[in-house]
C-alpha cells in the first residue's frame, strides 16, 4: 500500500525509472500516490503530525516493548519515507533522533512541500539513498532502536527488499533491545515468504504479527533480542502508550501476538 522504492530503479538506477509522485485530497485527508491509484501515504490536513492510517499506527507497536520515558533518548530510522507520517511522529511526538531513507527525490520534495515534513536539523535527517545500501553502512551498526521498514514498488505487489540477507542487515543496525516493524501487503504466498525471510534473520521466537487490516496490510515486529512480556505487562505498557501518544495501543493487544 505504501512505497519507498521502485524495484526497477534498484536494478537500473537513474531518475527516469522512478515513478511520478501525485497528490489527491478527500475532504480532510491528503494522499500521496506514485503514478497509480494506490495510496502510498496520507495526512490529516488540519492535524499533520497525527498518524491517520491504522496500519501506519501499528508500525509504532515497538513502543509496547520499551519504557515510555526512554523513548526520547532512542533513535528511529524509516526505510521508505512515504508521506512522512512515521518520520514526523517519531521526530515531533516522540522527540526522537530520526533518520529516514528514501530513494525518490520527488517523494522528499512532496513531503516537504505538501505533507509538513520539517527541514533537516540536529534530530532529523532524510537520506536520499537505496535502503539496501544504507543499512550496510557501518555508522548505523547497533545504533537504531526502532527500525520501520515500508518498501513497496508503485504497484504494491510485494516488498522491494525482502530477502534473508536484507533482514540480516536490518538486524545489524538495531541496538541490543532494538525492534523492527515491517509493513507486508499482498498475496498470502508473499506474506509467508517474507515471514520466513525474517525468521531466518531474527529467529522465529523474535517475531510478532498483527492480524491484517481491512485493506490487507499486515504489520510484523521483530526483536533484536527476543523477549516475551506477559499479557499484563503488555496491557500496562499499552495503556501508557495510549495515554502519552494517543495511539490505540490497548486495541492492538486484541490483534497482536507472537508468530510462534
């Protein structure tokens, strides 16, 4: 449903292979598209720093596994900028040091011009790069506490980067208690293949998954260091997340469980 890169662009490189960015509006919501009708991201026009889509809210489920007071001291990274909803939320609401990686300069320009993405500064930076190459850079190793991966081509058929080797690289950027959330969308076979790739890199006991949204987005969470908090511990954390950041975290617990 959302795109951060284009598969053809990764194979051939060059601006001519990147899809055209377009916008649409429906009442109070502005949408980002990459040359198709597929929605790549959205923003409430009157509340630009609120996460509008359910599946994007669920990409913040890593908050269930960390102490709320520790969040502003942590680092977030998004692979795929989309409409910058996660980047803005981590930067503005969570007060985190935030890096986003995006391959398409048109997406960055749209986010700055139409989706209220702030300019780069001491706590915020957007890197125009191939996500697969960026996560292999040594300066990121072991430094990211929350990695959010949403990399689809403009047709939203399957993730652009989805191999076990890619997820090994993702795991390498995480801190000891770091977590990765991934948006998976598409056919069941694609989902199972993605899940197996993550299990190869992280171990099956490190994976948690939501039930699919109505639109078919399934958010999977992977822990750098597997742990299984009790239901009561998760409920207490969910209540704190909901109170502090306004995310529907208590509802998440009805839809979210370990993969194995």
